């Protein structure tokens, strides 16, 4: 809990520094142009290829690709804000003398609606929904016989209500929810029985038969803090930051789950773009394992920080 409160204070301090006249006071009412719908779509393909012929330093031929799609539909009027977006990504890599491997896999939906009591305040009563899962099986390579993740195993759903601050809410917002439901879905019998992703594992008898199957859904209720920011740091260079902090009231309250994304978008021209991104996660419910002296027997090693970094150069089209 101390960590959550400390981070919340830091965010409020940052907002107060950047918007001292509007954080807790009302600002001058902006010009109202009537209700507006704004829809954006973006499709991208990133490719990377390396080939060697008699290269005396050695190397391995490889090719990788990442396909992405992002769509948003936002509504604003004098009192309401309703923002919706969907993200889809799938990437693969093929190296010489090695099987095809997945490098990225995401299906995500976001929707949030906000209401402010008058036209000059920057505070919204807000409700948010976030859902994400993956498309294809995931493996601990080179083992491709036993999946470690599947479609809806896991799947995550967040839904809650609270207060959101945002003078330019599409570019910068701070959201605090004292009551948010988090549901973790593991809709695969093998993974559910093994207790993956925090669900309760199966109960076995002495002969190894299942007495009670593993749970397929884990439900939590806790506190959620979100902060997002988007700005142009240089000509044709944009940075997007989004961080989510969640702590469950019932199970180990004070342990904070972290999801932090930081992306830099570089625009070469209207079609060629590059992206440098970082994605860091920590979920106390996702435990790792470590090998023991007994073959094929593992002990629980606790949760660890997950981190992914990516650099892509390719074609992107906005429409």
C-alpha cells in the first residue's frame, strides 16, 4: 500500500508542476464545437532480414516480421468523453536451422467513458474496461510439444470506476479507481490444473488422479492507478507512455502488479516509420520455477520482472 500511495503522490506532484492553475481549480472553459466522433486506423508491417554468404566472421541467416493493426473511435461533447481502441499484433522469426518462433502476440480492447459535471472542470467521473489475450500458442523454445500459453490462457479483464483527470484527455490523463475487478482466465485444462497465471491448481490423489480440477478463472478486487502521456519530443518523433499499477485488497494487499509501456515513434515519411519500444511487467500471481536435483521436478521460485524490448522499421498507413 505504501508503494501505491507514494506513486500516486508523485503523479499528483507531476501534474501540479505542469498544470498548476488547473489541477484542483477550474480553468477557463474551452471553445465548444459540438459533439464529435473521431476515428483513426493504422496498419503496419515491419520486416528484418539478414543473409550471409561465405562471411568469415560467421552468422546465421534470419528473417522476421511483425504485423500490427490499431483502431480507435472516440466521442466527445460538452460533458462526456468516450474512448475506444483495439490493438492487434503478431510477429514471427525464422533463423537458419531453427524452427519458426513467435516474437509478439497481442489482442487488446480498451473502452472508457467519462462524465464531468460542468464544462470547465478537468475532472471526470470515469469507468474503464480493459481486455487482453493472445492469438496463438506460446512455447518455451526449443520445446514445441507443450504450450505454456494459449488463446484465453491467459486472458485478462479489468473493469472498474473512479476519477480521471485530463485537460487534454486524449494526450494526458491520470486515473484512480478504488474499486476495480480483475479477472484472469485460464481456459485450458492442462494450464489450469497446473495452477498457471495465479489460478488455484488441481488437487491430486496419491496415484496422480485429479480429485478437484484446477480453477479456470481467478477473480480479484483491488485498487488501480493509470497514467498515460503522449507528446512530440522532436520533429516527427513522438513518445507514448502508459503505466498501470494494481493491488488486490484480499490477496497480499500492498503487492503491486505493474504494467509499463514506453514507445517512441519515428516518422520518416507518410509511409515509412520506425518504432522503439519497451514493455515491463510484474505480476505477483505469475510464479516462476527452478530445477531440482530430481529430473522433471521443479520448485516454485516466485514472481519475477518480465521485460520486452523491440525495434521495428517498416511500412505504416493511417486511414
